[in-house]
């Protein structure tokens, strides 16, 4: 672990926090209201996120990349499910409240792959690692917009949070399939189109954090650090899962592939946890609390996990 890597981690956390603060202040100042926040959430899932996916898949095809990509998709899916399995066991053992189980299961299954994972991994392995992180995001996208939506509403199935029919296929998943086809056939979009996609996609992270800040404005800050059971799940998310992934995966892969998989599993709860909870009227306040705490504490856990692979 170098000082440069540690600096990158702190830099990204501070940047994300600033964006969240803007959303928080705007909500408190009544610049943002429920309708605007819901609209921004929809914009993220139906425009910004798909554009980011398409832009990130603009890579020339090669057999080596294809083989490594297939392996990473399989391994990342296994890692995501592994985190979810540990969360399910913990929920049963700790008798987590019904209204919190969906947040735990979702956030333990789906870490912050792009918003945190990409810059941290790039700082360690260089620009050559960006494509591999993008590939792991394929499995993430295919699972999060189908299984993820089902998980986040657990405990609210009989209320407003029940997903509508057809929710399993949406713009983000469509963008994933299109992006994969463009990669397989080495189809390069016109530069003017790709530039537009990258410009729109670059809005994803700040917009997501502004939404989270706006959601956080509805929470009681004094209660943010309350709840002993929650810290067990935070330990599982930030320490136990990546440590277990490292000691298992090192027997099958090594080098950059191992580093990418381990670091992806070490990321905090993804921002989509709170965004999905808000959109599907689940426990958005608790989801935001869990996202914030895991993100804050990851500044300590990520450097520790990085020592395993360096």
C-alpha cells in the first residue's frame, strides 16, 4: 500500500461526501423535494447509468480479453451471491428486523463497483484495470436490476414497494447487452456519439450522491450511529467477505484478476441501495444510513484489505 493509493481512497471519499452535502443542503433548503428526488432517481436508472455502461464497453475485441472477461463475469457473480448468502445467514442468526432485511441482503450482495471500485482499483493497477472492472459490472448490472430489486423490497412485498410486472428488464440491462455486442464485434461508435455518452455517464456519480444526500436530509443524524446489529453486517461487508474471497480465490487466479475481484468485494454498500429503496418505497432512510456508514468506514478497511493483495 503506497501513500498515493491511500491518498486516492481519501480523495474519492471526500469527493463523494461533498456531492452528498450538496443534496443534503438543497433538501434542507427546500430546493429539492420528493418529486424532484424521485425524478432524479428515475433519470439515473433510465438515462445516466445506461450511458455510462455503453461508454465503458467501447473496447476492441481480443480472444484473451474474451476469456478473461468470461472468467471475471462468473467469479464476480459468485462473489456477489457469496456476500448475499452471508447476509442471509446473519439475518437469521441475529433476527434482524423484517423492515431492515431487504437492505442488508441487497447491500451485502451488491457493493459499490463503479463509484468507488473503479478509481481505487485504477490507482493500484493502472488504466489497464479499467476494462476488467467494467466486465465485473456486467454481472452486477444483470443481477442488480433483477435480483437486486426483489431483495431491496423484502419486508414490503404487500405494500407500495412491490415491483411492477416487467421490472426485470430495463434500460440499464438493455445497455449492458448492447455494450457487450459492440465489444464482441469490435464496433466503435462515432466519436461524437461516444463523447456524448461519456459526458452523460460522467453525471452518474455526482447525481447519485446528490440523491443520497437529499435522502439523508430526511434522517435523524444523531441516530446515524445507533444500532449494534448493523455493525455486524458492516464488518461482514467490509472485512469478512473480501478476506474470505482472497483466501478462496488465490487458489484459482492471481495477479490483476485476483486483485480486481478482492477489491470489488471490499467496496462499501453501493449508492443504488439507497436509490432503489427510495424509488421502490422500501426503507430508504435505513438504506441511506447503511450506505453512509459503510462508505465512511471503508476509508479504514480498504487500505487493510489492499495489504493482502499487494
